[in-house]
């Protein structure tokens, strides 16, 4: 640490902020109210006309979703609409249904409940709710490091050779949560080349269209898997939760024709149809790829200043004490303390009123063995409060380093 930083001054500033008892929150990647306001027209778009695609959307039926809603989901996931299943509001919930279908029914192979052990590969750092879901289902999680353009393929190959219980990998391929990285074509092709029987490559493409500045293009995942004659291994999910209204968007799933038949057979036992009224609302607002792109550009204008501010504040830290990601989209910045001070930073922030994502959340079982990673989520907080939050965070980083 640089010698010209006065520790007593840092401590004085920290105590001042601590006494102010401000409540600041960088815990979760929620949209701001300003983002949600951009979709207020969803409330009036139906205008007493409930016919969409020639269908009365108020009635039962059409479990797989409206054709126009499946087309919208196809734009987002870069998938053939005929391979899309639209149902519910949360892709996380839809993922849970799909995984349960593999346990209780399978997808042409033995139901997973009849197997002695199920394991999944988990790129890290990753999405905490993925890990919580896998843990709740009793699936063993095996961490695999992310290398900047996707997970370590060499390690994956080694693990697959050594462990027959591995049945899948769960990834966020674009603006990955929390690292922000975008999987390369070579990485996607490597995953598509895994020809293990009943192995699932699950892509939760939650940030597929969420660029806030120029970003690398995500390869056409579906095309790559089809060209590798491995479509049955591919599962893709997404939603409009961070496009329209977080609590009442659309969730969708992309599957091969064979997997779709198996899943619909399972899911039809629990549902008589989808919420086609909500699907029609979204299909009318986002009635073309151009309309979707225009909306996402409006969202980007709201998000970019917040991420620019985070980078500005982090750039004020002395060299050699931390690294962090510089995403071009998505909802997070991943911060790493080079000296294993994450717990010190977290505790100092907590005592001063700054809430952060719980330590270890970005790793399976909540265990960050190097005690270094902190996920920052600047999307919901107001810009002025974000500036205060980042000033406090950087102050705590400096104090933790001094106390090391």
C-alpha cells in the first residue's frame, strides 16, 4: 500500500460515515424504478382487445406459449421459435421445473432420481441462486474457474473423465453473473463437443441483450450445438425480468424437439396453460427485434453512468491491492481483494451501513476459499447514493489493507 495514505485520516472518515447511519445497498441486481418506468405502457397496451395471434388470450390452453411471444423469446435467445417454451415470469422457476423433470421423468434416459449421485460443474465465481437451487435438489457442485471467455475446458474434460456422476454444467454465457465475461466461440464449441450421454449444458442467458456499451457478440449457441449433432444436450433459458417488469415479465426455455416433447409431457401435468394475456402485452410492445433493440438502448443510457461511476471510484484505489471486472453489459462488477481481505471489507462495510452480497455467495456452498470475491450490484441504487456507497466501499478496502 502507498505510504502517503494517512491511516488516522481514513479511520476518522470511516467513523464519521459510520455515525451518519446511512443505509446503502449494493446486494442484488434489481432494476431501478427508472428502468421499470420505461415499461409502464404494458399496463394499457391491451385496450380491451385480448385477441393475439388469432387466439383469445383470456382462456386456457397453449402451454408452450403464444406464437408471437415465442418469436420474441427467439429474438432474445437467438433460437428458433419452434424450440421455445414460454411460461411464467421467472426463468429461475422454469429452470427448477426443468431440472425436476429430469429427476422424475428424465429426457429419454433413466430418471435422475434413480441414479446414486448427480453432480454439476459450476463455473465460478457464479450466480448464487443457481448454487442454492442445485444444493436444494441434492446435486453435488464442482467448481470450475472462469478464465475470461468462459470456463476452463481442459479441467472440464479431466473432471468428466474422472467422475461418472457429472450430468451437467450451468452457465451464464453473456455478461456472466458476476464477472461480466462473454463466452467465446471456442468455449461454446468446446461445450457443444461434450458428447456424454444425458449430459446437459444449461445456459441461463439472462443478459443476452443487456449491453450498455459496445460488447463482443455472443456466438449462435443453438446453431453450434446443432452443427455438432448435440442439440439434445443444450438447454437455454431467459426472461424479460430486466427488460420490462421484473415481477411480471416473461420466462422462456429453449430445447431440442426431443427434449421439448419430454418436458411438455411432464409440465402438462401441473398446468392447463400459460398466461397469454401477459405474453400478448409483451409481444405487442416488443413486436420486432428493432423495437426490442430500441428499448434496450434506453435502458443502457440509465445503466452506463452507474457502471462508469463504479469504475471511476475503484480506479482511485492504489495498484496491487485489488482487481475488478470492467463489464460492457449485465448487472454486476466482480471485485477481488488480492490479499484475501474480503471478510474484513465486508464487515467494515456492514458496520457502516453498506449492505453487500453475502460473502461466498458467488461460490458453491457459500465457500470462497481464497476469501477474495465481492459482487457489486449498482443498478437499483440512485446515482448520488451509489457515489456515497462506492466512496465507503473504497474506504473499507483501504482500511482492510492497512489492518492486514
